[in-house]
C-alpha cells in the first residue's frame, strides 16, 4: 500500500463519520473507511483494516463467504505485512491473517500454497514460544495436519511428537489430549514407526483407563482405545498381546452390558469411536494416489474442505462398486468375494464417519451397512474358513463398537463374544 499519496479530505471526513456513527454499519463500509484512514495514520488503522477485511471475507452471522473471500484474505495479509515490524501486535495479526488465508487456499484445493502459509504461521509460533517460554508452539498442529494430508508422513510424525511432548505433562485436563494422542498414533503409524506407534497407543489406553476409573471419562472410550490397541498389535504381529488386550475389552464391555456407563456423558464418545474406526478402516482402504487424504486419526471437523469432500463423496462411487461386484461375487466367490467384503467395509467406515459427523441419529443411517457387512463376512468365512473367519471376527468387532456407540451394550457384547470365539480367544 502507498501511504504517501494524497488523500481527499472529504473522503477522510466521510470515513470518520462512518466509524463514529451510532447506527449499524456493514463490514463493507468498515473496510472502505479503514482503507482511507490507513493511508493517513497507518499505525492506528492498518491492524483495524486487516481485521475488517477478514470479517468481510466471511459473514459469521450468515455463515456465508464473500464472493471475493480469498482476495480479501490476501489483502489482509498484505496489509499486516506493511505494519511496522517493531509493532508488538504485528505477529499476532499476521498469524490471524495467514490463518484465514490458508483456510481459503485449502478450500480451493491450492494445498501447496496453503501449506506454505502454515509454515509461516509455525515460524511465528516458534518465535513467540521462544520469547514467552511456552513449550506449546502455536501453529504446530495445523502444520502437522497439512503434512499428513500431503503424504509427508515422517515430518507429520515428528511434528505431532513435538506437540505431544509439550502438552502431555499437563495431563488430560480440558479433554483435548485424547484427540491429539489419536492423531499422534496415526501419524506414527503412517510413518511406519511401529515401536513408537505401540508406545503411543499404550499412552492413550492408560490415560483412558485412568479417566474412566476416576469417573472423569467414558468407559466406552476406554473400550474403543483397547479395541484399537488390539487391532494395531495384530497389525504388528503381536497376536498374543492383542488377545490379552481383547480380554480386558471383554471385561469392560461385560460391565457396560450389565450396568451401563457409570455417569452420563455429553455424547463425545461417538466421535471418539468414529475417529478410531476410520483409523482402523484405513488398513482395508486403498485411496487414490492423487489428491489429498484427510489426516489420519483426526475428527472430520479440522479436515481441509477438499480432503473432506474427496473422502465423503467417494461413498457414492463405492456404493456403485459394491452393487456391481455383488453379482460377480455370487457367481465366482474365489475371484470376487474377498474384494467385495473389503470394499463394503470401506463404504461402511466412510459412511459411519460421515453420518456421525452430521447427526446424533447416525445409528439408523448406517445400521444396515454394519449388518450387511457381517452377512457378507459370514459368506466369506464359509467359503474360506481360514482368512475368511478372521475377517468375520474383525467385522463383528466393528459392529460391536457400532452397537456400543449406539448404546446397545448387550448387542455389542454378543458380537464381541462371537468374534472372540472365531479368534480362538473365548473363555
């Protein structure tokens, strides 16, 4: 911006009148006024102009974006950059402006540019943390999510490890730690760090066990963490340890079936279930190599808009694939039945995550998918008694966790016991 040019005095008077008027003024009017006054008094009005541009880019009262939202956000960034670097509030203002802009870029699928802005946000966060001595670096979490979505798993794992190291000493407190731990676990797993993944999962399980035992957390979430831990132990060929963990889960689920939760909870347990379900479902998922994949282990809310659309819109194509493969699997199960079961599980997981994110009545939206999945897996186990039976056990456990999320604990216990019988782990 050129602050040295002449400004019409009438424009200055009008701008001040707009800001001083007692009546309602629109975000557009604010931006126009601050643009004029920022040329006269940059130090006073540039920060106000930047905030006004961000407000104009997105109307919080209607939830709608301005048609030129990205341009407004980019202007806000340029405005803040023009503030004197010695101004103490500049760093926070630049962080906020970059945050709005990167969100717009991700929404348009311009991920590389959005990630570059997240990198700059992280630099600001590191500089502020160094000055304040705060171990939690602002911007680190969004940076890690962007790396994960871009397939840069080793870097994402490093970033999440740094974040967890900073917040873990504070304990579960506000309730956000569990969600961060799940993202950390997934990032480590995606990076192929098996030992660190197992250690991180143990941290989550121990925390959830302690929270449930002291009535600070849900028994169901402790159950989901145990079941997820057993699955990852199986993935890393720790079958004996996985069997022991499933026995812990059985005891906990038996208590839930007998008495229900010890306390009433707000309903966050269903989202906890959906996140761990999506993580476990990734093992049978084979996403297209091009385009963004949502960060593993994260709830859908912070996913980028393009990643979210790509993940959830795929349900329609998956349903078509399942429908087309069903008659082929009936005709030639050797060639097609196992693949039909896999595709159906991917469809079920993605649908469950989609509907849980949208309605507390998600159970009725996806119940038939879980039931149909078990039916297909039973066919596979009859056709292939070795691999098919293990697949059936896994899909029964999926449905058991679904029943738990729907607070149908007796049905959940029945499915879980049946699954253990197929795994040779029944008491």
